[in-house]
C-alpha cells in the first residue's frame, strides 16, 4: 500500500446549498495542497454521457434537481478511490458536494474506515442564503440551473443534506464558513479555520 502515513491523510468534505461555491473552493484547495478533488456532480455528468439505461435514469433525476441513488454514487467513487490510493503524492481528498444524505454519510464513514482515511476528517459547511444561491445560478445557467430546478435543489438540501450535516455536527467535524463574500475571502476563511488541521 502506497499511502502508509494514515495520520497525515486529510479528508475534507465541502457541503452547502447549490451555488455556495463548493466546486470553486475545492479547486482552490486542490491547487494549493497535495490533495485530490472528487466532484460527484462532475463524475455523474461524465457517466450520463454513456447514454445507456442507467445514464438515462441518472440524467432525468439530475435535470430536475433530485439526488441520484446512493448505490450509483458509490459505484462511481470506489474505482476512483482505488485509483487514487495507488498514487504516491496523494495526501488528502477534497470531496465536493458529498455526501448528501444521512445514510450516504454513514456509508462513507465505513468506506473511509476501510481505507484508514477517517482519522483527519472535516466537513466545511459553506453558508449562503437561498436568494444568493438563485442569483448566482441564474447567471451561470447550467442545464439544471432553471429557477424551478434550483428551488427544488434548495428543498432537497434542507430535507437531505441538513440531516447529514447534523450527523457530522454531533461528531464535532463541521466548520462553518461564510460563503457570501468574495471567492478569495471565502478561501482565506477556510485556511484560517483549518490552520491546525492543514498543518
Ligand atoms: P453538483 O454539480 O455538485 O451541483 P450543486 O450541489 O447544485 O452545486 P453547484 O455546482 O450548483 O454549486 P457549487 O456549490 O459547487 O458552486 P460553484 O463553485 O459551482 O451536483 C449536481 C447534481 O448531481 C445534484 O443535483 C444531484 O442530482 C447529483 N449529485 C451530486 N452529488 C450527489 C450525491 N452525493 N448523492 C446524490 N446525488 C448527487 O459556483 C456556482 C457559481 O457561483 C459559479 O458561477 C461561481 O463562479 C459562482 N461563485 C462561487 N463562489 C462565489 C462567491 N464567493 N461569490 C460570487 N460568486 C461565486
């Protein structure tokens, strides 16, 4: 096994409403630290291009702002984690926008224990208002950024992601970040609040 220094390994999960800047901040962290970045949204958008039965079903769910079934996300994560495990330079993982359900969080815990990647774990909750979420995504206009789809994603966030956040809060793993400031200042706040963790 190439990743032997388990105590140095860092796992950061970025959670927040649609448009809160999870992807943006994950990329900044990846550019400054020897971390890999997994965006489940991106993995799913790639998967959908295969145009088979599963791709069609996943596409329908994503286009309306729902969450895809948990087995489908683990099916995408596992080969990626195995691939990353073999890389010598890899010292941490930034999980952008996942997990999004309480039981997805519990299952991810089990998976990270298997890899021995569960020792240094933080969840960053990037907080923005619903109004800011809508404002940002209407400017971007991805295919799931229609106003009604964003409103649905916001409802899903409250129903599914908040319980996952509550689970992590109970374990003392959540760090709250003000997402309503410039990209650079959000990044600075993350670095400040994770100073000890990132050492
Ligand atoms: P995903 O692609 O993760 O979409 P999302 O969570 O809705 O998040 P967004 O990509 O819209 O926003 P973001 O927070 O990453 O912000 P970003 O940096 O892009 O997931 C898509 C779908 O996949 C889900 O709806 C679901 O169907 C499925 N899925 C994904 N993970 C899943 C899971 N674990 N389980 C089940 N299903 C899953 O920025 C957005 C915009 O804001 C950009 O234009 C950016 O330039 C701008 N911006 C960023 N930061 C700032 C700032 N500080 N100030 C001003 N503008 C900013």
